[in-house]
């Protein structure tokens, strides 16, 4: 029943899943480092140091929030793998092309829905 083509599609999906799991553990490792940095960087010697410290903290937090966002998207993709809906467009229910999934494994919409959303939602997002 299964053609070689669908087998390679499955293989590709497994590759994507594996790389998502790797990304997830990388982010988790990084956020552990982030936490230990927070602990060791509490003391600022004088006011100038304190300003630099604040700037660095802000950078850290920004990075951290972006990572948190990535984690959410990765988890969402992984749960789609779990219930067999990975690669299905959230908006129209069509299959997202494998080419697109390989380039953007966290994509939840097909190209045309994404473009539509970007055009209509651009002002809202900014
Ligand atoms: Zn779509």
C-alpha cells in the first residue's frame, strides 16, 4: 500500500521532528545557563556598573523571551506530531509543502494563508 514516496515523506517528517527536539533541548540548556547567570550577576560595584548591568539584564531577558516563544512554537509543532496533524495548515486544512516545512519547520500555515495573514495582520502586529 505504501509507496516509496510516502515513506520518504515520513522519513523527512521524522528528521524535522528530531531537529525540533534538538532545538528544544538547546533552548532548555540555554535557559538553565541564563538562570545561573542571573544568580551570579546580582552585585554591581557602582552606579555606572549598575547601568551596564541593567542593559545586559534587558538583553538577557529579551533573548529569554524569544526563546520562550520559540519553545512554545516547538511544543506546538511537537504536539501536532503527536496527534498526526503536523504539516496541515491551521487555516485551510491543506497540506503544507514539505519544501516549506524543511525551510520553516515551525510553520503552521501554508504559504498562501501565511501571506494572507501577513497582509491583513501587519498593522496589528506593529
Ligand atoms: Zn492554508
